[in-house]
C-alpha cells in the first residue's frame, strides 16, 4: 500500500484546518470544565460554548437560541424529520401524516423518513430530472393536505447539483408546511443565510468544512413545532440532553467562520480546477459521461461514469497509484447496490456502478489535477482492456 498523495474525496471528509485545531486545543486541557458547572472553570468553558453558538448564529443569520448542537448531520437530520413528524402525530394527527423527500437525499434523510412508515406515516419520494435537479413543480404536485414536512438537500453529496431551495420553501410555506434542508455539502461553498433560503430547519456537519468529526448542528426556526428526541440533564435549553462537547463545538464555529471568510477565493480556485479536471477526462476517456448539472453544481464536485468499468476496481487501482477518490457517498461504502442518486438520474445499474466521484479541496493544486487526468485516463483504459480480455 502506498501513501495517498492526491486526496480527492473532500465530500467524504476534510482534514481539520490547523487554525481550527489551534482554537480547539485549550478546551481539551486548561479550559476543560463542564459548561453546566457554576464555578469559574466551568464558566470558562461556558464562555467558549457561548462564543461558538453566537458565531454560528451570526454566520447563519439566525438567533443563537435557534441552534441545537448535535453529534453531526445524521443526528440533525433524524431530529428534524422524526421530531416534526412526532410532534404532529401527538398534537395534530389529522394534519401530519405525510412527508415529502427527494429521491437523491442522503440516507440519513431517506432512512429516517422510512423508519416512520411502520408507525403509520406516509412518505412521497420525488424524483429529480436527468441533471439531478429536484423541480419545485414536482414537489408541489406531491403535497397533500396532511403533509407536515418537505425535506430537500441544498446540494447533492454525490453529483454536486445545487437545488432550488428557496422556490421549494416558498411553495411549501404557502400551504403552511415545514421545510428542512440537509446543507452538509453546501457549507463552505454556498450562502447559508437561513432567511434567504427560507427554510425552517437546516442541518450541518463540521467535518465537511475543515472542522472536527462528530459535531454538527440543527437550525430550528423559532416556533417550529418539533418533538425533542434526546432527554437528559436539560442541556441545549432542554432540547438535547448531554454534556456539550465544547472543543468540537468551538472547532465547528471556527471552521465555518474561516470557510465563509475564504469562500469566494476558494470557490473561484476550485471551480477552475474542477472544470480543468472535467474537460481533461471527457477529452481523454472515450464514452465518459458527466453526471449532474454541468453548471448548477458545487465548485469542487466532479462525478463521471465510465461504461465498461467496475467502480470498485477503478477505486482500488487509483488507490494503489496514490489517488483517493470514491464512487459515491462514503456512508454507502461496502454496499453492492448501485448509487441510488445515479439511478434516480436515469443511469442503468451497470453504468452507475462504473462511476467515479472526485471532490477537490482548498489545497488541491493544478499539478495534482493534471496528474489525476493522466492516471485516471490510463487506469480506465487498462481496466477496460482487462474486462474485455478473454478468460484463459
């Protein structure tokens, strides 16, 4: 096994920015107190927690009390979907039996919604178009008098397509329906002002924007009805019990502040490299296909299909040559099923299995892109030849 020297899987996770680590370190040592304690050491930790909450709220354009700190986007998504569903079941059962989601959501949304079906909830799954865009008019057609929630991701984690969240939110709100967006992949690349987006609930996870793993948040607009799921010592205003992980929360706030401050520069640089990578691979690899919208996509996302190639074989070959990539969501690694996102776009299972996701980071270089074009094109050709060779 070789040390990977070209990391192109930033959609799966990012390294912690050294500047973020510097902010976190004191809260592991001299500022380690429990933020619920009333003595000085505890209140010192509380000050860090308050700074994190206020910083994040300012970046999202909301009030600090509208943020619930979680262990990551999976918890946030589950809390949003199940919390809204169960509140309606307990308080307005005649108006809360139905949830609408898109077919290209992360499994943390899809599986959370599906888990409600045995309890009598009904789920409508709206398909995207061939570019991966969830059309507002299709969401509107799926709405019913008993719809209590619409959940559509801000930007897709596999093909990078950016969704028309504001238009979807406006349509849902006209009928008094709550709107949630999984903004995990959008963070650091797209504007996150919750009022501009028009959403009632928004999920984030720090490790996607150079923060630590294991921490995230759920924005909950004031007066949004939700049944809290985790009870305990009354932390987070009674909305999520459990001692707050101050070092990680401070790290998330510092990371998002840096990402927002440097967003324009990062996006300009990565989108140029992204297009260089797309053009180079489409030119050098016969029958290669770009998945997702060619323009309405994240600045760091490249998703290509190579007919006649098995994605797992391609990934292992690239890893041996020093390139870390993926064939889709890192949370689906090990699954023998083709990507549900790519099949929703209309790809056959065979074509979907031959896909490659390359996601750039803020430190990706032009030299790495050019080397990747060469290595991927040569590897695809070799894998195709191996697949076509007659068995001895």
